[in-house]
């Protein structure tokens, strides 16, 4: 079984209106949430072998704050194409992951991550987590998706189920 972690960047800072969206940093709340969520991921054994991270500042900072609590030494790919990517664009990047990758994390943005998660799992998974996922995919939340296929190219809604939906406010 493979695992896909769809990890929305932590809360960003909107205080400097001169900054382009791509260059917005994390807010203090986001800087606190990212390592806390990562520690909870590590406790659950959700340790990625490969991280695909949007090139936006807030996603890179989310990864930087998550790396130490997660431990390990995953390959990290910073991808400009994940910035505000559609579900189809995110899925194309996932399909390119090596089959040897057992746990893949994608750190990105809404609405792409949320829409991809909803398309992949539908109503397959624990009822309360499915309900929370369908309600809102907040910043620093992680959808852990169990994949029943040996190849990332085989990732389809029929091969996925929500394992858990982790939100910072639940920690």
C-alpha cells in the first residue's frame, strides 16, 4: 500500500500588501502550526520518501518547519508548476513519482489540493474525517490517502480511500 499526503501550506501573512502572492511568508500562526502538524504526522508514521512542494514562499517555509519534526531524509522537489495548481496539474506531478516511493507528500495550495482530495476519496474513508474534509480544507491540514496500487500512474479514485484528515485545531 502507498500513502499520499496532501498537505496545505500553513497560514500565510497578509500584512504587507506590496508583496506578490507568490512571495507571501507564513504568519506567526502558520509558523506555530506547521511543526505541530508535522509532529502529529510523524507520530502516525506518515513519513514521506518524496516531497513535492510548490515553489511559493509559504509552501517552502511550511516544509522547512515540518522537516525536522518529520525526521528522515526525503527527496524534496520544489516545483513552480504546483503554485496554485489545478487538481489535474497536481495529479500529473504525482503520476511522475517513482514507483519505489511508498509515501508521497504534496505541499500546495487550495482550491487544487482540496478538490483533488475530494475527487480521489469521495466518500471512501472514516465518516467523521470525510465530513470534515467535505466541510473545509484549512491551512496546515493534511489529507492522508491510502493508495491501493503499486504504481503512482495507477492513482485513480477507485484506488484511493481517506485514511485520516488532520487539522491543526484538532491537535
